[in-house]
């Protein structure tokens, strides 16, 4: 827990929150903006609106 705070600078984060956001749950990178899609099943980038082919 202390290591998470040291790395992120965010104090008092609930322990389960650390495991809630996992890279394996994100989709591939958007071809237009380069940010990861919100899930592996996403067909639309939430950041830029680009449709996945």
C-alpha cells in the first residue's frame, strides 16, 4: 500500500482499487490517438471516437 502511494502520489487509496484497474482488461491501442480502448470488446475509442475496424 505504501509503495502504491510512493509511486503514484495518491494517499489513502482502498486496497481493492489497486487491482480494479488492470492492463489486461484494456483493449488494444487506438489506431488514431494511441490510447488504449476501454475493454477488449470495445469497438469505439472513448477518447477520440475512432471506430475500430
